[in-house]
C-alpha cells in the first residue's frame, strides 16, 4: 500500500508501530470480540496496557501531543480497524466522548476525567442520538432544568456506543431555548441503561434513560445553550478518523481478496490474472488510495484549524466510507463462493462496512452539507 509515500513524522511512525503491536496482541480474539455486543475483557485490557489512549487528550492532562492530532488518530484507527472493529471502537470513543471536556471543560473537570481517559483506566461515551432524533440533532427532547444549583435531566438516548461500560456520558440536552452539553457520571441516580437492538456488525451499544437525574451545575460543559459549536468541533476532529478506519477495513478486505485470487486457479491461471477479476482488484486499490490521500490531507488540515475543516472532514468520511462499501463488495465478488463463508474475515468486513455509511453522519446528510458549501463557493 502507499502509506510509505507520505512524509510522516517519527511521532506518526511511532503511532503506527504501537497500533500494530496492539492489534497483534488481540488478533487471536478479534473474531470473537467483533461478534460480541458487550465489552471484551481481553481487548479492553490490551488497550489499557498500551499507550495509545494518550492520543486522545492534550498533553497537559496526560496526552501525548499538545492538542489531539487528527492524523495520529486516523493512522491508529486504520491499523486497529483492520484487525478488530471492537478495538477500533473502544479507542475512538476515548476521544469522541472526551473531546468536549478537553475543549471547554473547567480545570476541575479536565483534571478529574482526562488523565483517566488517557490511561484508559475509564471509558468515555458521547450521548447525542435519541429514539426520535438521529441526523436531526435539533430534534432532541432530552431536557436539563436548572434548580437550586443543580440540573435535573429527563429523557432518553439510543444507540449510544460504550453504554453500560463508560464512566461518563457527554450528553446533549435542551436547556431553556438552547442546547447544552452535560457531563453525566455513569453512577448518577436515575440513569438506567438497556440494550439497543443488535446491529449487523455487533457493537457495544445501549439506550440511556434519564429519570430525574440530578447533577450539579458544575457538570455542565461550557456555557448554557452553546452546545452545537462544541459538538461540531468534535465532529471536525473525529469524523475524519472514521475515514481512517474505513481505509483499514479496505486494506484488510483487499489483502484477503488478493491472497485468494493469487492462489486460486481458474481457466488454467490464477484468478488475479483473469481480466474481470483483475479489474475488480485494480478498481479497489484505486478507491483505497484515493481515500487515503484525501483522509491524510484532511487530517493534517484539521490539526491546524479544526473549526474550519468540518466540510473537509465530511468529504473524507463520505468518500472513504462509500469507497469501503464498493471495495468490500468487489472483494467478495472476486472471491466467489469463498467470499460468502460465514465467520470468515471477508464476510466480517462486508458487514462492518455497511454501518460506516450511517454513523457519525449518514452519507445523505453529509452530501447536503457538502453541496451547500459548494454552492457558496461558486457564488
């Protein structure tokens, strides 16, 4: 693949090496972990034993870099996703769930939570989606009402990653006429958790129910009513990392297809040299590397100015996840019946590719935003 053609810093090369070591340490249980909807202890312990969690918080609170480096996160997710979606998800949520704390949290909030996120002593979660509000986050109905120095939260969140295993939930709520973010500890009285419906690529998911959950106003993140700017900042930094994970999935699928078609003979020659199969492989490699170039460049841009790169992050996420769907489908096709074996790596990749076009911005919603930006550009 073309990773070596990028002028990566030594720090980025170190991230790749560490991610490869972590991925290798869980490879024996990867299939089992990726078919589970609950936290896999071997995978969780391996992540905790690694140093990769420090990529997700600033250096002042135990992180590796002064600020979260989106390219480093992308490179790590690329390696981890190739081996285990469960491992990739646990790693990614450390940043997705805690970024608002690092961005707008008080010194006390940062000191209490971020060092433990960096060490993976605890797991983080971001609670946005609701039963009636998915892509349209302004349609949420969970509320926070201030009363005597406290916030009383009522409502429900659904399909929340890490639900049941996170130590806290960075939660989007309605507060007055605006929207706020509230850091809700997992042990808050009145917070209960139930399983979400299991999806085609099993994932640690759950539904949160807030029944008069009371937290001090010191649990609010940032100013009341100003949540959406901070949610968008989180997406600007971490949406591009979904593209990084999609690159890892494409790499894994393409390697499986190449190994199979190089070894299997039909019509007196290896399948890889049969014209239609060769075309499937070549088109897949083109999709993979074009996604890589766009993703790495976007991640570099996001490191310098996260606030202005949400549209670019959306482009990268859209392109890479749509490409992953095409690539895995071609790889299955090139492997014929051997691509349909349940429990095989390629079958797992096939199921894992599909949700990527839905979460952290469905492709159709991303297209709306991208088209709106394009219309402004050509005025």
